[in-house]
C-alpha cells in the first residue's frame, strides 16, 4: 500500500456518491458471462422456477464482499496477502528454471487452481464476442475466392466446400479473438484506475438499461411475463436437474472471482490510504468507521445494479427461450441469445442485442484482465519476497501482465473453441472455491476485525447464513463431480 494519506470520510450522500467506484467496476465484470450466458441458460432450461434462487445468489454474497473489503481497508493488504495469512498448512515448490522458490498458504494454492480455471471462462467470453462479430457481419462468413485458391480446393464438391467454410470460419474467429485480446491489452496499457472505472461503468449502464426495458417490452408480445409465472418463480422449488443452477450460483452476483477482485479496487480507489495504518486511537477508529460506511454503500449500490441485470436476463431466458423451446449451446450461441431482444424490439432487436452483447462481454474481458493482472503481480511478489519490491516494481509487473494475460486468453480459446463449455468450466471452479473464501471471511471477521468496527448481531447472523449457503453449494458440486 502507498504511504498513508489520511482523509476524513464524506458525511453526506453527495460525498459518498463521489467515492463510489470499486463496486461499479466489479459490476461491469459481473454483468458478463454469468448474466448474459449462464443465467440466461438456466432460464432457458428450467423456466421461471428458479427465480428465487437467482435473486438469493445475487444478494447473499454481499456480506462476504464487505468482510473482505473491511480487512483490506483496515490492514492495507491485498486479497492474496490476506489469504496467505489464513492459518493452516503451507506448501512450497522450487522452480529452478526461474530460480524461484514458491511458498504460500494452502488457501493461496486453492485459489491458484481457480485462477487458472477463470482463464477458461474469460476465453469463452472472447469466443462470445467473436460470435457477435460473426453474427453482425455475416458477409465475412463466406470464404473468399483467394482463400479457396490458397487452400487448393475445389469448392464445387459439397463436402469440400463445407470443409473450406469450416476452416475459413475458424480462421475468422481466431482473427476476431486476436483483435479482441490485443485491443484489451492496449487499452489497459494506456489506462489507469479512473479510466477503468469510467470505461466499465459506461459500458455496462447502457446494456443493463436496455435489458430491463426488454423485459417490459415483452408485454407487447405473446411472451409477456405474468404474475402467475413470477409467483411460480418465488415458491422456493427446485427442478429435477439443477446442476446448471448450481454452476450459475458460482458466477451470478458477486462470484468467487469478483470477491477476490473487490479488495484490490478498494485499495486502488484509496479507501485504505484515507484510513491510514491501523492504530488504537479515536481518530483512526472514526476514519475507519466512516470509510467502512462508504464501502458498504459501494457494495450495496453495486448489488442493486447487478441484481437488476441478472434478474432481467433470467426472466428473458425463461420467457423467450424456454417459451420457444430453444436450448443455449456452443453452436449458434449468439444467434440463440439474440432472440431475447428480437421478441422485444423486433428486427431492430438483433442489432441492439449485438451492440449490448459486445459491450457487456468486452467489459467483462476488460475488467477480468485488469483484475487478473493485479493478482498475477501480487502472486509473483508473494513468491519472491526476498527480492523486495516497491510500488514502481509492482506497476511494471501489472503492465506486463496486461499484455501476457490477453495472450493466454487467446491461446485458451484457440485450443478449445467452445465458448459455452469454457464459461462453465470457470463457473464450476468459482463455485468450488466459495467454501474456502467463506472460511477466510469468517476468520477475518472474528480474529482480524478491530473492536471499533465489529458489526451488529444481525449482520453476523446474515454473514453465517451466507457462508453456510455458499459452502453447501460448493460441497454439493464437489460431491457431484467426484461420485456421480
């Protein structure tokens, strides 16, 4: 953390509003694959019956989000530094090629497994963006004559023509993926916190608004949502096969990745600098309580935003895709999802959806890259404590990671090429890490919280409820994968 710059917390709503930001950044990350793809697929698969589950999944995680943020701003430590301080066994290995001896807490090693899996998820979103361009510019999907000549193929034969088209489509998708990841790296190299905050907030706000409007516009069609359907969705029932819903629980609302990202953006916003190093003085306690109030407002405002977007996507999936009997699969992913807007806005809806899908998926790739770059730099510094590092060294590492990570997204997508499958790999990994994050949050709450910042009884009860629910989801998924 940078040198302390004590600052009194804002005391009115205008001052608080000016200090919001970290929650808005992760909202841009949230309203992406989890909402546009996974949540919509759940609605398409089961209809309205899991509406209550979707709402619960969005609201319940905010308590862990605040606890992790509380530790960050009162101790001035990043999420990985906090996870490394959790009690338990420590493991190490020697990487002679890099002259590196890596040692970290068991929780950090668990996170590393999830971290790798999120690369699959984000690379799936890169594939989704490529699908947007493919759908929006269909003329490029036909292989040109020069490509046929370069391949030395006779396109008059049907089987050969289809092979040629498939090769061209793969080449085109890879080109789009390279352009997407390359532009993302370039934007992050030239931008800093304020740019990231404004860029992500602007991109998501428009699409979220249009998605909510699309729900209301359905009332002009045969897929208008009725009160009876909403009541069905709030009856706390479960379908026979709800594995997709459990996978969705890992990414809807504040997913495991966003829970880990959030403290980084709180630190970059300056909350910890304004509080200052932890002290047992009335002045420090007053500042800490004031900035914790700002952090809670930031978390709850972002929760309202992403819950509204998530519910809107779920309702569109349940009303339109389930109503039409359409299935969300790797094949024709974007064209299938475009039905969400076509029914609401007619022929113009396709273009609104394509623009919105581009915005929401790109913003998620953008924020995930920015967040993962910070985590990567933090991990390197954690594994090389003897080398020492100042803020300038960390900035250099972050900038390098902003180039390397998009390259890895491109490699992951080219290697697998199944966007929906890639997204669900990341979703499952995030759900599996949730129990461990719950343990960390409870440890921080009971062992690391300053006495002046200890919350009330109701908050503690809800924190336990949140932790138990998320632990149950993670344990069920582990059981399902190992024994079924």
